């Protein structure tokens, strides 16, 4: 065989190999057709048709506790229904809060409750705001104040104040005196701005915006309500009619409010004294009068008075 024929065959085989390789590459890139399964066999394997898949409920966080809260505002004497409450999961559950809707459904509150309020047994107790802020043996008494009497308008609910009394002179006595009528009385409210309950948490009968507005109005309040031990009630009532009162704020470092929450309700009784720090006006000049009497030289007797009758004079000693 000649070399020319051999060369032709070699070129022919090379072209065939290239075509076969290219065709194999094209076939390898095409997806394989899905196998056809008979309908009857498919139904037998999968069973009856089902609806759309339902998303699984996420697992609850074991570190959070269920707390029952109101889903909407409730008016007084309105019975709570299932749609009025919902369960929130909080990291820290408020003391005494309900955890199940069954604890509140069918009950009614004596006062308005705002949406988002967590429900407790106190939510259904009778009595107004002040009645829930004092303990047995205490009385809530209102006093008239202004910017001066009320510590310059800086009083806040939860402060402890001493009630001071000034007694002016009158027809029966020319003496003036001042005294501490009752020490360490807890301020319950300043104007419409109320403070914490006797258990500690704040009142939740209003929204945050209402509370902020009350705080602004407290600066110009004209009344303050204090918690008075029952044995001091008549004394404070008489003092309010005897003369002007002043409220002196006690230091927060005394921890009086913390002691009250811990169960100590007799702070005013413990701090009350027999003389109640009575100070008379003549005591203010006591030191100067003593200095005159103890000055150098013997004490002077009464001075003589010269009496003139016409052209005669005669000294007279009274």
C-alpha cells in the first residue's frame, strides 16, 4: 500500500475520533429524562393526597415564663372574655401575675384597665388608687401646698417629709413658735401624679403618655396626699388649722421607702418625740440677752425719771 493511501486513512480516522469525542461530550451535558412511573403505581406508593404542608410551631424558650396580659382597654365592671387577654412569654414574670387565661376569664375589675396590663389578683380588688397604696393602720390625708410649702415644687411620690407647723401670735398669746408636727410621712401623690403601691409596683391605670403629663403637672400641683399613721391623724388635722404648714423632705439615704416595702410601717411612730422639737420665738434671741446680762460690771438697777413741775425738778424712782 502506498504512503498516500496510508496518510488518507490516518486523517480519516482522526476526524472520526474527534467527531465521536465531541458527540459524547454533548450527550453527557443533557439531563437524563425522568423515568415514567405509572399513575396507579404512584398513587399506591404515596397514599391519598394531602393538603399544603403546615409550618411547624417553634419550640418555646424554656427560660421565658407565660404572663397573662390584656389585649385591649377594659372599662370598670366589664367581664373579661377570652378575646380580651393573651399570653406573653417574658424572661421575668411580675410577682403575682397570672399565667393562664382561665385565671381571669369571667372576672370583672372595679376600675379601668389599660391594654398591656398584666393581670394579678389586685386587678380585681375593690377600692381606688389611694386605698391600694396604704396599709391597715394608715390613712391618706390631703394637704394644700404651693411652691414654698411643697419644697419648691420638687416633691415626688415616694418621698418622705416632715410636717412643720408655725403658730403665729393671737389675742390669747403673743408667743410665736414652730414645731415638727409629724415626722417622716410618705408622699402618696402630688396633684394627679400617683406613686407606687404598698407592694412596690407603680399604678398602671393610665398609659405612659398620661403618666408623663401628670409628672409635668405635678410641678404646679396645689395638693399633696400623705400616708398618716392613724394615731397622728387628729394631730395633723388640728395643725393644718392652727397655722401655716411646711413640708421638709427627708434624705433618700435614710432608706425609709425600702423599709416600708420590707414591712416597716411605723417609721413616723419610731421617729416621733415627746416635745417634737418645739422652738419659741424668744429662744432665737436667748444668747444675745444672756450676753447682756453677763457683761462686765454689776447689774444696773432701775433708772430714775426726772419730773419737772414749773420751775422745779425732782428725780423720781419708779
